[in-house]
C-alpha cells in the first residue's frame, strides 16, 4: 500500500491528500525546481537528533552553495532570502503559524504538512475541523502561501523528517522587544511569525503562546 493510502487509512479523522491534488491549491503550489544540490547538502548538514525536532532559520552549509543565488532570484524574486532547515522527529500538530510572505519548502525526505487557511480563523482562534493533511514526497519543492497556517512537518517513517525552509531574511528570528499591542500582536512569537498553540501543548502555552487551536491535536500515524 502506498504512503498516502496508509496515511488516509491510519488517520481517519483527518482529511488527507497529496500536494498534487487540487485540494492543495488554496494552500500553495508545487514548483518545478532543481533542488538536488540543496538536498544533498542538507542531508550532510542536518544530523538527526536523538529525539524531538530542530529548526535553523539560516544554515551556512546551504547558503554557501551557488544555488543560493538561484533560490533568491527564481523562488524569491530577488527579494531578501534565507535558507534554513527543519528536521528531526515529530508526529503532532501542536501549533500553527503564519507569516506575511510565502514560505518555500523542499522535502529532503517524505513528510506530512498539516495546514489550515488563515481565512478560517475567528479572531485569534481556529475552530475545530479546519486542519487538512498533505503528503509531500521527497524532492518536492512547494510554495506555501502566506495565508496558510502551518508548522513543524510530521514524519512518515521511524527515520524522521527533513525539510528545507526558505523565507525572507530575518523571519523566525527573535523579536527585538516586547510584542506590540493591537491587531494580531497577541500572536506574534518571533519576527514575521504569528503563532497559535493547541491547549494540549502545555509547554508552549506556559511560555505565552495563545491557545487558540481548536479540535483534535492530531498525532499522525504512519
């Protein structure tokens, strides 16, 4: 049985699609992009942790490649650009975040993205039943739109997951000061990063994250 069908069968409470399915169109798009050199460099640089997942917004091993300029011009339209990596072990939804610009992801391994539309939010909260799962095969390059709530990928095997993350320079770095008041400042968690947490994610909520993620805290079975 292929990976997508296994995910569908083992996670019956969550709508599951491939990123090539039309269901992905509101959230992003698949891009034809030669990411071979970036994937190879990331496989060498991203040593798997003993447990948990990590994220580095800008990884020198990736930004030193000649491909950095191609990414900056082709994917980011000659705008500010950083190339980082998210990798490790994760099966939980836990949180969702959004930015003011699209994020590009390159799947170094097979992985799952759990997404929701920012337009579905009611104030600072996302009601139950709005999260959708998408299977992303290794080697796929995606643009995830700015209005797509997303977070740490989930693994599809015991080996964990690895994803290259491309964003405007400075995104996800620590804030310079206190959160601003007004608008959605209550959700601002890092530079250009607005975050809502599931109430079950007690550690993040204790640190000040807003517990606005309703419904099940999905635990992806593979």
